[in-house]
C-alpha cells in the first residue's frame, strides 16, 4: 500500500473525482502534503456522471471504512493509505464507494 497525498486520484464508483484537501502541511512527498484522518471524509466529489430523475449523483464523501494506517501517524492523526475505501452520498445509498485509483507516488509504502 502507498501513502496518499493531495495529488492522489480518489474517485467514486462512477468516476467522479474527490477534491483532496490535506489538513497538515508538515509531511510531504515530493513537496505534496500527505493526507491523514479524516481528510478524505466530507469532501466534494466533482463531475459524478450518475444522475437522472430518480438518481442522486455523488457530491460528497462519507465515512471511511478502511484505509487509515494502524501504526503511522502525523501529529496524532493516522496516515491515509492506498487501500482507502468509504461511502459517498450517491444512489443507491450505502452502496456507492470512493476509492484510490492512483496514489501518484511510488516512494512511500506501508503494510498498514
């Protein structure tokens, strides 16, 4: 698993892109801030194509199910890893996920 940073690609199941906003600036990978808990939660999803009369497009991420390191922390916050998985507010409720598609770095990895 790779560490996730601001430029990593996180998408909903329909390929809408999550807007990453790191809450810390101390630790970077090639000058790009690393994400920590709960940076991936409550973030805007841009351009989710899943919409229609009875369908709600993904517009925000919700709680993360997995993807925070058990061991690695920055200022007490767990580092986000590439196995990140959580839900979105899109339809059908409780079934649409957001996941990492590309960590955009190959320097730092972790087992958990």
